[in-house]
């Protein structure tokens, strides 16, 4: 494979990984706070359609992205109210959120099918984008960069800030956090809103940058993959980036392999590769010398009621 | 017990409902407009296969006005759900039912047995019954027109083809396209990528990108979204649209599109069912009868390409040109269609091989 | 004045049965308002969505046909979830059950005899179990999360089914369309009520749900499962192996999902096609929790969820409600049902002074 082809492959991988990574990062923060939200797919779809609608009506990409973020957060707020205030079951409520969001997005999007919008503008990074061959990797739209910056920012927040420490404490030991005086429910609610916002952003990436259009169910299951990536990442941001790029990379690679005609095996088997590859890699890192001493946040999925 | 209470409530509500409101939702069959039901496999907002069928439904409504009443169910799963929905349409008073995906065929046949007075129209498939007709478009004819254009327009000689699933429709489309393209430029190579989905715009875009990276300067698609045309536009290559005219997604990239045009067929069959002349039939119509139409040629279609495309189109309509006229060799070198021969319809469906020049 | 929330010492028995009903009524009210707000005839929409599936024999039997796979899968999942094992790949286990059991049917398509159907059922259970065994093994041996593996394997199962139906299992007389031969009479489930699709599998589903209830409440095994779910440490202290519970619950839930898949292909479908399930494996997760992980709660939960799907279809047919609206209503129904549990466990009281809360 030529170097140029490799760069092309990386370039396609970056766009394929970005929506997964954005949504996974949001969910990662939610889960570190001790809440499991399986409604990522529904929030992504709602974000995608809301962003697209505003882009189509106003032509303002910043406003469109903000709307998508707000729409994702709004849907997440419903979830937050149900699981935090009313202590409904998180797994089931998240799944219901996906059904709700899928329907809602289709309802909002009725008038927007088949309408094209201009994609997000490319923002070349000075100097880097001028490098021959690999320069292309540094000429992307804002959300691709944002996803990478978000990885660093969230990693730093969780590890080195007081807020991150509190968030982790809430996810690991809610009763202790409460007894020290942290508002467990409020922190969890904020985390849920953040998760919704990031899922909305991931959805907006699909409808505004990846394939600038709206069609029902256009996320095609990416919300579920984002959830799997959080598990793959053992709840750590940099590993989430690795997971998203791994999954996106194998998906794109199998398409290139099909196109090259080098591997004469059925396309269904090639299409299995991203899923099998993710399982294999996770098994290897779980059993090898890098064995992750990292289990899910202790309070994940459990309701919390302040003792009276 | 919980379940007893809940069920009792539902039954109670049901009893209340039947006495109070039942007359409202089930109009008597004889009186009132002629009812027509439509069954779609995707959402009407897919801007593809189901969207085009729904356009046909709207054309029926526009044509017959108050004389008809149409209803539709979208995104019906092809498993056990479809039989229930078809039965619901029939028992709800529909006198004519269009089930618009191959996966509905066996369900439609089962329900048709129970409702002999209701007429059924099954899009794509191969079985009929006294009250079940089957219809389909010869989309491969449109593919041949696209192929003629591609043979002239492609400079690299590599054409990318994004496929959904290797069903007969898609396989014969790839073959017709490749044969037509190679008639003009025998060096043309067609690379196929299967995305194993009818509908995943992101993955379709990725497949298109990988084909472009591997030298393709025209992308053809047999999936349902407009992502391919859009990606081609962004990368400065050409593409063909699918199901409907997609030029707004790539004004420069869009060469033409195969447009599924069901309006006239639906109107004709509705008329036949209403006046009693409806008969079981198996219809496979193409460019000649207007089920398959070509969208206006885009700016990338050169004069030579346009001439070749029109020659192909008019030849097919006149019956002087068959896209599969032999000799046709498969991509392993075996002669599949003898020189001068043309395959029958059943042979077209049985194609599970690819013609010379296809890499699938 | 503010509202105080107080936990009940015992979940309220009365509200335990009353809240789902209240929730249903509330959903119906909100949904009807939504129909009206969107410009549809509120009364017609209400009738079509909530009542029409219950007004005739066909509707009621269809409810059972749609509810049976949900019930069977959810009963198995309830065991797993009780043990703290998050099997979210029942969809894939269902597909593999249909593949294995349907494979038996295709292998013996020229034969007849009463032995074929039981053999298919066994293969179906085996197929589901085998697919669930992979996450079980990876979890026990390598501590790999079953959430990820079971979900990823669902996509693999779907592609595997595709591979077969587009390849070797294609009906040789089927004009190359992706579908297998039709199963013969001895390979399809019997019909309980003539003229309907109510098949013997629905009865089996009910019996199996009851069996799960007996296992969970009356057996040592059920006790172990509940103990491990409550606290893995306590279970170890009591001498119960966590690993064995993981294996058992994954295999049991996988086997039940596999049998549900076989019942779909040997029942309503009658052959193998690329799309066997409209998401039963995922919907069953909601059913399991809606039924409070209790096998007897799951029976009405499965029926209510089945009703919401069939009602959605009917609303499209009868009043032209778009599918999008039915999705929104379904989401609302689930939200309200899930939230209503709150009243079972907590009591609301009005207090005059904020200080009274402490």
C-alpha cells in the first residue's frame, strides 16, 4: 500500500471516527458520574435533525451546531429527570429514550428530506496543512479538531481538576460524596446534560459534515457503537479515542479491501471485522501485560436517594 | 394480580370503546371511497425507494380525488410484522393493496388467500395468484444508459459501484452497466463494494471515498441515499443518482439518475380495480412504459456521451437493443450468453455471476 | 410549602398494581392530546392506537404472537439482570437460534415426522446458548465486559445470517432472491386457533416464563442468582461461585432467546429470511425492566409493549398517523410506566416548613 493510500485511509477514518468519538466522550462522562444512559442513538438523531433544520433555515453553521447541542441536552434532561428525580430504571429509560428520540427526530425532519445544505467549511491548520502528503490530515472541519481537543480536555478534567475528582467520587461512592456535602444528584444531572450535548454534537457531525443531509435513522446504529466504545475504553478518554479510531479504522479498511479486490472472501465476512476486531483487541488488552485494573464506576446504573 | 388488573382495564376500555366509538373508525365497505393500502419497507422520508412509491400513492390521490382513500404503513419489518400489517389493511377495508418490497411477497400471498375479494399488487418478486399481481421495473435498462455515459466520461477507466446486497436486481444492474460501459471503452473496470445495508449514508460515503482513492472517477450506487452523489461532488468526480433525481446534492457530479416512476402504473391499476377489469398479471416494464426514467443529463455528460446514452435509451425503447445481447463472458472467462443470443427474463433473475470487467 | 419525598418501608402493594394502570391512563390522555395537537382526530387516533388491537380475535391473537418472543426473551434476561449480568445481545442470540434451528429444518426438508420440530427447538436453544457462551467465556476467563461482547456479536450474527441467506441457503427455486425454502408442515408450529397466527410457541413462551418464576423463587439456584446480583462479595462469602452464575444466566437467557428465534422462523415466518426480528432482543430489555425483572410482571409488560407496536401500525392504517408519531407515543408510554414505579417505593407529602424535611 502506498503512503498516499495510507493517508487517504487515515483521512476517511478520521471522519468515520469523529461522530463515534464525540458521542462516546459524552457517555463516558455520564458513566463516570455513575449513570448509564443507553439513549445515545436517540439523542444523536435528535441532534442531527435539529442542527440540520437550523442550517437549512438560517445557513448559519455555528447556530446549527449549538442547536444540535441544545437538542441533545434537552432530550438528556428528560432522561435525567426520570432516572434522578423519579429513580426510574436507567437501562430501560435509556432504551425508551432511543425509541422516543428516533420518533421525535423523524417528526421534526418531515419537511427536510431531500434538501441539501453546504457542508461545514474546512479549516486548515497553519504550517501543518502545508506539509506534503500528510498535510491533508490537517485540513478538516472544526468538529474533527474539536473531538480530539475534547479528549484532552475531558482527560485533564477528570484527572487533574477538582470538578473531575468530585464527578468521579460521585460515580464511585455516591453515599460518601453525599456525606462530605457534594450535591450528588445535581452533579449527575449536569453530567447527563453534557452527555446529551455531546451526543447531539455527534449527530450534528453526521448531518452537517459527514453527509450533509437529513434522512430518517441516518445514524444507522452509531449510538450503540459509541456505548460499546465507552466499555472498550474502560472509561478512560484516551482509550475512547483509540476505540473510536480502531472501530472506524477497521470499518474503512474493510471497505478499501473490498475495493482493492485483494481478499476474495464474502463481503459479509469482511463486514464482521470491525466487531470481531474490537472484541479481540479488548480481550488482548484485558488479558495481556496491560491488563486494565479498571472496572466500571462502582455506582454505575444504581439509583441514588439522599438519606434523610 | 398485576396482569389480571392491567388486562381487565384494557378489556374494559375495549368494551367501552366498541360501544361508544366503534362506528367511527371502520367505515362500511360498500359505501364511500375506494380504499387503497400501501406497505413500505423504509420510511417515506428515505428519499429513495419508499419515497418514490409514496409519490405514486400521492399521484393516485391527485388523479382520483374523493373517489379514493389511501393509507400507508411505513418502515414495516420484512419478518412476521408484514403479514399482520397487510391483514390489517385488508380487514380495515382496503380493496387494493400495494406491498412494495420483495420481502412482503410471501406475506401478501398468505393474506390474499384469506381475502379473495381484495386485489394485491406485489412489487418485485415472482409469485402471483388470482388476486395477486406482481410488478417491477427493468431498472437494468437504466443502468445500461448510465453505462454508456460512463464509458465516454471516465478518464481513469475505473468505475466504483457501491452495492447494498447481492439480490438479483443489483447483480443484473452491475452487469448491464458494465456491459454498456465496456462496449464503448473495453478497458473499463468496475470495482464493487458491498456495504451490507440499504441505508447508512455515512458508510456509503466511506465506500465512495475508498473507491475514489483507488482510482475511480465515476461512482455508481445501488443503495438508497444521496450520500454517494454528495461525496462525488466534494471530491470532484462524477456519480449517478439512484431512485430519484439527486442533482441538488451534486450539481456538477450528477451525470443522470435512474428514476423509479410508479405513478402511471399505480393510476392504471387503481382504475382497473375500480372498474372491475383488474386481472392477475406479472409486469416487468422499463424505459418504454415509463416505470424507469432517466433524470436530465448533468453538465458532465459530453456530447459523445449524450449521443451514446440516447442511442441506448431509444434503442431499448424501440426494442432494437437489448443490454444483454451476447456474446457475454463472466469475469472468470466463461461464456454465459452465446453470440447474438439474448437471455429470457428468468435467466436475468438467475444471474449470480458478474460479467467480464467486474471486480466484486 | 414544598413536597416531601419519603421512602416507604415496604413497597406499596396497592400501588404496585395500581400505578401501571394510572400510567396507562395518563399516557392515553397525553397521547390523545398530542394527536389532537398534530391535527389528527383525537378520538379516532385514540381508538386506533389503544383499542383497535383489542377488539377482535385477530387483534388479540396477534398481541400474543408479538408478545411471545418478547416474553420469552425478557424472562431469560430478567435472570441475567438480577444476577448483575448485562446481556444486551439477545438479538444476536435470537438470530443464531433461528439459524441453528432453521438449519435443521433445511437439512431435513424432504423428511417428515414428529421428531423434526423438537430437534429444531433443541438446535434453536443450542444456537442461542452457543452465541451467549462467547461473552460468558470472555467475561469469566478474561474479565471482558459482556456489554460490549454481546452487543458486537449481535452485528456478527446478523451478517452471518446474511451470508447464509444470500449464499448456500438460498432457495434453489427462488429466482436468486435472498430467502430459504419454505419449511414443510412438520417443521412449522401448529396453529391453536384456526384462521389466526396463534401458534403453539406462544403457549410454550408462557410456560417457560412460569418456569423461570419457579426457578427464581423456589430453587437454590434462584437464590444464588439473587444473592450474586445483590452483592458479589456476599455471594462469595456464602460460598457461591460468581462464575457459575455468569455462565448459567448467560446460557439460560441465550437459550431462551434462541428458542424465541426458532419459534419465529418455524411459526409466523415459515422460512429463513434476512430479517428475522424487528428488534425483539432489544425491546425485550425494556420489557424485562418494565416487568420489574419479575417473571410474572413481564407477562403484562410484554403485552403492553406488543400493544404499543400493533397500535402504532393500526394508527398508521386507520388514521394515517405517521410512524414518527407512534414512536413518540411509544417512548412516552415507556417513560411514564417506568416513572410510575416511583410511587410504589416513595410517598409524597406536603410540608409547610422546609425545616420539616430534615
